[in-house]
């Protein structure tokens, strides 16, 4: 296996995705690892039990199935260790709880995932942690926001729903000068298109519910840390007793095998549709970081290797009073796109993004923001469906 590991380090991404995470010959040659269901683990004697001097001690501390997925994620992230948690939101909240305490100050990007903001504004506030939201375009200027008690900088690139890019290396450099931990929600790009730890991030967060799963039927999150912060992350996870289920880990590991091929399709189709939307009178703006017209496109081009299948556009409206009605008419006319909150699966989805919770990065004022998840359907059919939406919106 060591010889194979060295070969995989320089192999192409689809080759790596096909082979990372487990050695079939550890399991009699079967290609996929077995699903090990466990709570109780037996010890051969009292001394081993007392010292916990064996690899597995209890189901919450890992099984061969969950370890196989963690090893695969570490290979993709370049991380010292990975924990599995039951959802993408848990992947955000657990490192927060592990690295802040009452009296601390945290900086959180204002284009953050909505449930993350809710966690910060409720539970973290009750625990005595002060959260300050910052402009995603701030870059190295974030230095002016640091205080002696700033412990965490939480980043997300691109931002939720409006897709602003962040200068992650610049922000990380400033944060480290002040002794703060940098976290990044990298769900949009996956480690295939952006590797946070290579750009100064300490803790990389993913909702594996999305592209690693790819089939809209699994909830799971991963959190990966560099060597400096791995032990504390692992300790926090153990103290909280949060763990991913082996069945879900197995399904995510299986999904990883085809993630590279699926992402290529999502990337190509979504960018093609975004470019098509740019030329339509029905559209005020397209919010996709891979478009040259996008304000922070240069950061995406500099740091990222690709784009995923989710972006937004602003549906043109004659004044704010018609904005919501047009958005609802557009969405209700869709027949191939489903109306759903998640993304990253094989099917296309759409929703009306509500951005009233922003404090710095204000929502567009020229119309409703419609977020599209472009699945793996044929683009010609998706365009025809979007046309149905435009026709309905124009009648409002």
C-alpha cells in the first residue's frame, strides 16, 4: 500500500478519488470497505482497557468505515486529521465551540451561510462570545477589526447566495499575526477546486451532504485541521460526543469515487447557463465568480481550479414591489428545476434567496436573487425550463 500511496500523490484527481481511503487487501480484496456498526468494543484484558491501548475503544471514537473516509478526506485536504459529524452545520458549529470561550471575539464574513449566522447570533451570544460581521471584500484590511481577544476568523468563499470571493491568503496572514484561528467553509469548491490549508486556513469545513454525496440522500459534514490545530479539534469533538454514522460514511466514500467527473459536468453546465443568462434582458446581473464580469473574478481565477454548479442571478424587476411576485412566478413555472434548499446532488434546484439578515454586504436592490443549482441534466432542457420561468415572470 505504501508504494501505491506514493504513486497516488502525483496521480490525476480522478485516479486519486478512485483509490484513496482504504486498501482492499485489508478486507480480503473487496473493493469497498465493510460497514462496521459499533458502539461497544471489546478489550482483550483489563490492562488494555485501562490504558485504551488499542486502535478502537468505542463507536463514537471511530470505526474502520469512518476511518476510511477520514483518510480519504485527509488525502484530498492535506490535513493532519479529519472528524465526521452529522451535518454540514455541525461541521461549522463544532470547531467554533472548540476554539472560543466566553469573552472572546470572532470575525465572521457577512456573506456567511444563513444557519451559521443564526448559530452565532443565538448560541454563541448566549455563551458570551461576541461576533462581528465583516465585508467579504475586506482582504488584508481586516487587520483594523482585530482586538486582543479575537480568536477566530470564519471565512466562506464564495459567499452564500451572492458568491462574493474572499482573499483567503491575505486574511489568513493577518489572522495568524494576531494569533487567531482561520476557519473556512469550502463546500462550494470542494478540495478538488480549492485546498484551504494550502492558502493559510487552519480548519477546512465541508458539508459532505453536497458534492461528496452527490445524490441528495445523505447528511454528513467533515472538518479537517492542520497539524497545529488537529489535537484541539479532535478533543472538542470527543468531548461533545458528536460523530458520523458508519452507513453515511460508507455512502460518502462511495460518492467520492465519481465526484471529480460529476463536478466537471456541474462546472461546465452551470458556467454555460450563467453566460447565457448574462445576455438576457430578464436578468439584471449574474452572480457567478467564474464570469469575467463578476467583481471578484480575479480572486477566483488566481486561487481556484474550477467552479461548482451553484450560482445566482438577479431577476430584473420594475421596482421592489414587483420583485417578490416576479420571483414566485418564475419559480412556480419551473418543471425540471425543483424548489429545494440543498444543492450538490444530480438534480437541478432553484430558490428565492432572502438576504435581509446582511449587515455589511447588502442584498442587491435591482431585483430578486434567484439561486440555481445546476444538476447533470441536459443543458438544453434546463434552458427551456428557465425560459418557462422568464415567461411567467414577465406576465406579472
